[in-house]
């Protein structure tokens, strides 16, 4: 598989990014921000699978609706839990309900190093610190990384949540992401696309 198209969706209170990969034969969605199921339905897409970078509330709030609409399987590092979604903590922070439609994980990725999706082979990099289940997905044969909330343009994922670990996140980025080719494009969970070389040179957290 040499060619694919990527469309970005941004939705929800925290302007969370989701990414739709179209290989020509299959459609794969990375993360499920608020409103993404309606966006997909409006496009007339038949989704083949949902892959989660991690299960914080803003990245999985649309997961239940996606599964209901498309009946597709879901991949993630771990089983869902309040520890991972932090829905109750978010309710306390913003003072409004943060309900979640139920969803289940069909394929657990803990300990896995690759994801052999039809038409889209992916290498898996486990980079905890923002969340214990944080995964980055390197598209095999392409300088392209779906990074979740690990690395941003000029920033990194927050580590002041329960189970956050700043030192662990920084070491994971330096050991697993920084060795990637500098032209590797990073599709982050929030904000604009960046590149490994740019972040190595300019990101204040990596200096």
C-alpha cells in the first residue's frame, strides 16, 4: 500500500483531533472526538475500525456512537476504566456532566508492537506519561506518526493528571520518537501537525 488519504476532524470542548485514513479499500479512524460519528455519517463513509491512542474522555467521547453507527471493531492498549477516561474528574473540573456512551475494546494492544490492518500496516510505540495507555502509531513505510497526546507542536501532553509522569513521558519521547527520521510528520491529538525534526530543534521540553 503506497497511497492513502488522511482527513482531520477536530471537535469537542478541548478541540480534539481525530484522523480518518482512506486507503481506497478501507477506512480507519484514529480517536473519536465529540461529533466524529456524525461527521463520518455525513461523508457516507463505511468505517472499518477505530483505533484509540489513549482513553481520556475527549478522545473517546464519540467511540460509543461510532460503534453504534458502523458496528466496527475497536483497538486500544487497555480495557476502558474511569482511571483512563477520567470522566468523573473532568465533571468536577468543568462543573457539567461528562457522560459516555458505552463501548468495548475488541482488540487489546498492550505488549503489541505492530497492528496489521488491511491496507495499513502500523508499528505501535507505547509512550506512557500523559496516560498509562498512551500509544503512538507509526505508519509503516511512511514518515508519518499518529501521536495522540504525547507530543505537540511546541509542547507535550499534560502530566498533572492522576497516573501522569513527566519524567516518564520525556524519556519515552526521547527514546522512541526522537530517533525517528526528522521528516516524520506528527499528527497530534490537539493543535497543528508538526515534524520530529522541528520538535527536536525547537520544543522547549526536549532541550
